[in-house]
C-alpha cells in the first residue's frame, strides 16, 4: 500500500522508490560523499546527531595536514610565512560566518569555546546595578548555560533566586510562547539587565522568535544575547538586522568542525571602539599591526577581534575552515531549502510508521517550519530506552534526552531521503520485534 502526504506542494510516499527519486532531484545529494560515516555491521550509519557532533568532512584532514606541514617546515615562521599565516588565521572566518549568521564581517570573530565565550561576553554585557541586575533565561536551559548564569550572578554578589528569572512553558505545552516571553520581559522591566536565551531549544528543537524577543529586551533597557549552539548552520539568522547585542555558538554541531572545537562570536558594531566598555583583554585583541611591538598599553582592534584574548588555536580551527568552505560554496538558502523538505519527509515517515504499528509517538517540535530547524524531538510514550538501543544497534545514530525523548536531526549536507525511508523501516522493526 502506498501512503501519500501533502505538505504545501510536496506530496510524499513511504516507499524506497519515492525516496530514491527525491535523492535524484536533490541538488545537494553529492555532498553526502564529502563526509566520512561510521559503520555498524559493515554498513554506513544513518546519522541523526549532527545537532551534537557533525560528521567529519573529507577535506578536514587536508586542512589539518597543511598546518602540520607548515609547523614542520617553518616552525615559528609559520605565523607569517605559512600559506595561511597563523597570526591572522582567525580573520579568514569572518566574512564566511557573516553570511551564515547575518552579521557584518567586522562583527564576527572566532575564539575559545562556547561557554567560555559567553562568560567573556557577559563581562561586557552583564553590568548589574542596584536597580538593574536580573537576567532572564529559559527554564531548563542547556545545563552549561544554567551553570554559567548561576555562577555569573553569584560572582556579582547575588543569589540565583533573586537575580535569575526563568521563562516557563505553559502547563501541558512543549513550546515557549513568544507572547509569554515578551510579557515576562515587560514584567521584570527596568530590573532586567540581560536577556540570554538559547535561539533554538536543545531539547525540543523549537526556534524562538529572536527578532521580537530582542526588541522586547531593548524596550526595557536590557542587553540581549543569544546562545546559538543549535542555530548556526541550521536556521536563517539576521543578527545585525535584529540588532542583537551579542551572540556565541559552537562549531562542532551543524558546522562540522570537530569535537569541542572553536566557538564563534557576534558583537554588534555599535560596541566597537567604545572606551566605556569593560572586557577581559589579551594580546590577540591588541592592534595587530602593533602586536609584536609588545607595548604595555592595550590598543584594541577596531572590530569584534578586540574581544580576542589568546593566540588562535590553529590546529583546531583548520577543520572549521574546511567546513566553512562548503557553506560558502552551497549557501544557507540552499541548505535551508533541503532542510525543510527532508524534515517534512522525516515527519511524514514517523506519522506513517505510527499508523502502521499503532504506536504513540509524539513529536514535541513545532510543526510550523518557521518555528523549527532540522531537529525533530520525538516523545516515545511507553517505548523508551529499549527502542533507542535497538536503533543504535541497527545503524541509526541518534541521541537520547531524559525523560523519554529521541532527537532526530537530518543534516542537509549529508543525510539523504533514502536515509529517512530506511530509518522508518528500522524503527518499525524495532517496535514490532516484541
């Protein structure tokens, strides 16, 4: 029996032949060959965890080897005489990332790791006073964000209870409502020093209305920053046009840069060159033309690079640059176009399997494409960890989040429509095996 589904102008079928036809029509299909897949039982896996760690681009090794060769052949002189000199290596990211996040090249820099950068940015943008000291975040934020915010307010002499305001979902609902966030911001009003929220919720995959929330924060005099760990390389962003104050993101998820790799930062140009701002400083943020004069007084770079502190970790950044070359080649509009189609197809497959086996899946990610990226979070009523283990043992790499959720993230660079079909068949077998 053929199952049909209508989403917009897309008409889906739950058959291998239909999935293969979608792959033939996919303009990005060839990029699947540009990544290295683990194998289970001698077969390449279906990889759904690009929202945790993206696959390795085949070109990454070449970029790393290039640095290793320069180190071997030039040693310290590689800072200036390598094909890609190390002293300004980080500057190669700004224009490319600007197209991904919707920022000017001058507003982008790459350094450190995500939580470290959020701490460093809060040194600039969280300046509590007797009246204005509260931070608004979401309930059950990613643990690192929770720890960071709690430790920041403690550092400034406040308790979490008095200084941290958490936005809550309504009883029985899985998503944050924009109107509730805006209402909470207005309630806190002139006590609000900072709004700092995850742009894409790690648990549900919900995309928040960053434009509206940023404007609401500014309307009460607060600074607004975003943790974009699950957003960059996944959704459309316009950080400059939205007048976001700052943002930071990791690069190892949808950006495919390798485990624990360098973080990116956006710092709105209105803060560049300001002498009234505080920040933690180091010599890589010093005027690069005078950096090696070893002057005692800090002279900041005229852009986001003023927030740089230490020598760039070149070996770590090389795979990031390799991946960014592909983003530059393809462009976010093409990735988002495929993302929308493949996620819709995955959603269709889930519903069809649900009907075939009379299961009770609940997709807790919004079904409005404007409110989701590539991740679908599936609540497995009654199936639980056993089904997750079956998927893993049979070549579907996904991840588990307590209490009973499997996250599925078909990254458009390397996931195929046939992957979605095959996943459905493995899922059905896992449910029926008992």
